[in-house]
């Protein structure tokens, strides 16, 4: 994808940098170090906090709900986690950095908010095939819906019994509810 050409639509520089997992953890670690006042307080490592932030992004749920459901042992830290999540997002934006989750969230944002971007991608992809659809998350399903909206030429393949990526936000309901979202499917 030529996302760099559409970066301005979501407030990113055209030549933004993509941070891999290690770089994202390092940046988040810096943010956490600056944000946490009480250095002796029990706090999860940057990798765990990044998992929380990632799950929130991929499920489109507030971090508070993600922590409550998946990391209840850290619920007393939810206010700190919310602040860190915001500071991390701001730092990435200031530095012109996108992590892997941002590639999805920013793409969806561009499609949601910018008719020109949305129309270009819809023209570009007249036919869309998604394999392993049971392992898509909410963000991915919404992007696919945008891509298929104009032509309705969408084919998905999947098996709800083989959904294995729920730990990354995959939602097998995407395939189970496909006939409801696409009643004209054959």
C-alpha cells in the first residue's frame, strides 16, 4: 500500500517511520520512565503495557476494559496506564513514528474520515479476498468493509473452530456474523 502518500490525512509526515516491536517497547519504556512518579511501585514491564495498548487498539476497547478483562491484577494501575497510553501516542506522533497497530488504526481513520482516501482504495480494490477471516480483529474487519463497500465483491475464507489469535484481538464473531453483515453473500 502507498500509505505514505496518505499520511497527511491522519496527521503523519509522509516519510513516517515504522517502529518494530522492539523499537516500540523501547519508546514506551522511555515514556513510562518519564511518566511514573513512584519508581518503586509495582508496574508491568513495557512489553506487557504494550500488549495492553495493542489489545485496546485492536479490539477498539478502552484500555480500562482491556485491563479489567485480561489483566485484572493491574486494575489498580489503570489511571497510570491510561496516561501512559496517551503519552505514548503523543510521543509517536511528535517523532513521526507509527507502530504496527498504528498501521491499522491510522488506515481505518483515513478511510473513516477522508472521502478521497476511501474512494481511492475502493476503486483500487474491485475484488477483495480475505483468508483466515476468523482471525481478523475489529479494525481489520472494518477496513475490509470499507474496501468492499463500493463493489461488494468480497470473498472470505475461514473456520471459526480454528480461531487462534484472540490473544491479539482476533474476533471469530467476524466470520460468524458475516452473513448478517453481508446478507447478499452467496
